[in-house]
C-alpha cells in the first residue's frame, strides 16, 4: 500500500516486562494472593511516575475490584471501569471481556495489561478448524489422536498459533481504545505487557509496524523483595524473606551482622545463603560494611536517594 494511505504509529511504544519467571500474570498464577501482591507492587512502581497521565489498566474480572482498591492512592491517574448502561464509572479496574464496543477509554495515553484475555482451548481449536483452508489443522489433530496419551487440544501447534493470533488481535483492539485512535494526535502512547508470549508481541508489532519497542529484563527491587518475602519453605518464611523483612524495618544505623543473625535466628551459613537472593543482593547495593569477622557491621549508605 502506498505510504500516503498507511497510518504511522511512531508515537506508540510497546514495553515488555521480562525477567523473573516467578512473576507471572496468567489467570492461574493470579489465583494466588502472593502473585497479586507482587503485581500490585509492580503497578505502584509504574504508576507512581505517571502523574498527569490517564492510564488504562486491564485485568481479569475476578481481581479488578481488589486491584482498584489496592491502588487507591493512584486513582487520580487510573481510568475506572465504565458502565455499559451509562450509569457512570464503577469502583473497579476495567477487565477483559467487560469493555466490548466501548469508546469511553479514549483519553488513555498508557495501557497496562495486568494479564492477557484468553478463551478455553476448545474455542481456539474451533477457530483453528474454521480457518483450516488447507486441512493442516485437521491433519495435525488426526495425527495427535493416534497417540493414546493425547488429551488436550491446547498442545496442538494450530491451537497455539490461533491463541497467539487471537490474543494479539485483542491487544491491538485494546490499544485502539486509547488516544491512539485519534489519528491526528501527537502525544506519545505506551502499551505495557507482562511476560507475554513472544509470538503475541511479534503479531502486535506487525500491526504497528513503525512503533517503538523495548524489553525490560529486570524487575524493580520492590518486586524482587515482594517475591522473596512471599516465599516459604515447608510453610515457613525463607531466610531471604526474613532478612528482607528485617531490612525493611531497619532504621539504617550501624549494627553488627552477628547481632542481626541473632535476631533472625540465622547461622552464618544461612546468612550466606540469604545473601545470594536477587532481592537481597539489590538491597545490599545500598548498604555499607565495616570491619571483618565477628566485628563486621552494616549501615545504610549515606548517598542513598
């Protein structure tokens, strides 16, 4: 198509949060409260720097109200769920499947997907067959049925391909609910995705060919800390989670490491193991040590912002 008739999406930036595989916003993962706690910390981290913006955060229906309440101090920049009956905004985040046909979010200049809308695998299988013009999807299914262990159509390549295409299409439609729909607009628009499938990102970028794109490989320290704090071993907090909790409450004044170990009931080997945790390592970037052996002390660095 001639460039005169092709829309430009240079003002759109797609941010992809990667890194720690324990941080997932799949529907299965979100069923666990510690996962939602980490997501809340991540959202607060991003939203805190978005004063003056209008942000559309979309999540699963079952957690939309909970997350809205957890982000109460940031409501000035969040767009709430808009009712279909024109009864006004609701005290909830918008959710997948609850925004169909709505143009009430077109002031958003940032879209954050706290999850990805998905159907049951049977729906993707049916769609794959509906568009199976060359018979390849049916052939794959027939071949799979020859295996006695075959149980789930979600394992089929044609189903995975259709799932990724459908999720990408839905994401494109979601972005077009924002101010990006104003073709004459100049203001930057951003889309945030958390651990999305690579193929989904590829399809979305194909739809916005000249958009900007970056991948963030590290989680904010607060998220690493929350991840570690939520970890348990045999029902008890890990040594790293206990140390992070202590550091969060510590006033930063000099203290012997041996005294900290005593307060936490840690042996030297357990202390060393806790220090290997990613969040603990990040925390200790802002902590100074003085002395050695039993006389070694820690204190918070004076140059911490």
